């Protein structure tokens, strides 16, 4: 595979963490009018993880981050910056990245959050790449996708509560050693803010501040137009994959494994058909975790590495889409 861009940074270590508590489709069928059969047929999801009371987004982010640091052969003190992709920060501010810094016992290094919903990990990957290549102060940047989506779900809305779960995935990004051919070859990102209402939380920001009325109307919960988002996702997963392959003069035959955002098995099946790529090229874990938004891609990537599906020399395609609407893809040659 010859890519258009120099692989100037690489994924030095990966890690993930999901809460221990499992919520099955059977459990949900006792809370809302749904069934295991409907959820599995329409989404592929069988169960998801949810945080325990008191377990914060930054806690699971730290758990994933520690594993990524260890897998990179580093100590937390080697980390020069932290970027967290999340739509479920511990608080609106300060950033969850600052909470992660505190819990890792670090000081002074820059920390910030990025909000690109389910595409969050690809956005933070590109930002880490930019920081490493333009500022000599950074050598190892910890990037994390972490979500406690259980905190923003309306557990009485069957059209959304069956879809989402909690989890965190992390990676340490560093400059590729001189002469090495592995690393992040290219990243492609996009967004279309023209229809924010397709997937959002209407209240609690500065536009519609939290009040008794917004609380009574449940406007502090995640809202989604599932059908429209499904159409967008089925289209953009193909477009983002083809865009980055074409830009690098590559085809799907050059790709060893695809790590897609884990939203709905039917979206991945549609992509498989449209791109004429066998389903076994896509890594799938949505049956066990549901949609974990920004955590989805890094958790899947970590599991693909630890199960031996991603190995040195493999060409990996990451692809994601989500609220905003946002989308993105990345081409990585594993080390
Ligand atoms: O990560 C961000 C990206 N998000 C996504 O990619 C999600 C994209 N959207 C989807 O995955 C799908 O649209 C859903 C899984 C959310 C819904 O699947 P669908 O096949 O589009 O179902 P639908 O909304 O058309 O609903 C079909 C029926 C409706 O009943 P009627 O009106 O036909 O009588 C719904 O009320 O299924 C009903 N329904 C349910 N039934 C049992 C909706 N949710 C449920 C449920 N259990 N949980």
C-alpha cells in the first residue's frame, strides 16, 4: 500500500474499558415495550454496558487511558497532552480531559475535550497528529473517546434507549521514528451542521437553558430521528471510506480490516453490499456494547488488536459518523 501522505505519526498504544454492569435486551424489555427479537433484528445489539452509580465518564476514560499508556510501554508522566472526545462530559466545564489529568496524577500539560459525537475519536486523532507535527513540546499525546451515554438516555423512549451503551477507548499517539513506514497515513473529516435536530440534546446548553419546563418535557435527553440518521449513516460510511481510499490511490483489496462505528449492524451490512466488501472484513462488537459513540471506534480497535485481528503491517480503515452531523475516516498501517 502506498499512501499519499507520509505516516508521520503512529498509534503507539491502545486500551479500552467498559463498565462491568451488563444490561441485556431482556432487561430492557421489562422497562419499555420492546423485545430481544426486535432489537436484534433491527440493530444487531444483544446487550450493552452501563456505568454504576458514581462511576463518572472520566473514571472509565482514565481506565482506558491507563491501559493505552501501558500498552505503549510508557508511564503516565510521559504524556504531554490529553484530548478527550465525548458528548457526555462529567460537567459542561471544565473539560473531562482536565478530570482525566487529575485522576492520572498529572500536572501542567494541556488538556481539552472535543465534541464530534460518534466521530469524536477520528477528530481527536487528527488534532493529536497536528499538535505532534507542529509543536516540539509534544512527544506522546493521550487521546480518548469516552461516553457515559446512560446519563443522557430517556429510559422510557424505546426508540433510543435500546441503542446506546457506556465505554471508553484510548490511544497514545507519537511521531513515527525516522525511516519507519507504519503509522497514520491519512485522515479525512467532514461535517454538515444544517440539520442539528436530527440527533441532539435540545436543552441544557446556552440556547435553551435548563428549566423546570425543559425537565418536564424531557428535553435534556438525547433525541434522534432514527430513520433520517440511518439514511445518512448508510450513505456517509461508504462515502468516507471511498474518499480516503481514492485520495490515496487504494482500493478495498488493500485494506486488511475495517473498524466501523458500531451503531447498527444493518448500516454495516448496507456498506458491505454497496462497497462489495465481505462482512468478515468489518470488525463487529456492537452485539455486546451497542453504540458507545466516541468510544465505539477505539474500543473496537483495541479489541481487534488484542484478539490478533490487527497485526503488524496490516492496513486498517477506521470510519465513523454521528451527530452534527459529522463523519470521518482514517488509514493506518499498524506497527
Ligand atoms: O451513532 C449515531 C448514529 N445513529 C445511528 O446510526 C442510528 C440510526 N438509526 C437506526 O439505527 C434505526 O433507524 C433504528 C434502530 C433507530 C430504528 O430502526 P427502524 O427500522 O428505522 O425502525 P423505525 O423507527 O422505522 O420503527 C419501526 C417500528 C415503529 O412502529 P410502527 O410505527 O411501525 O408501528 C416503531 O415504533 O418499530 C417501532 N419501534 C420499536 N419496537 C420495538 C421503535 N423502537 C422499537 C423498539 N422495540 N425498541
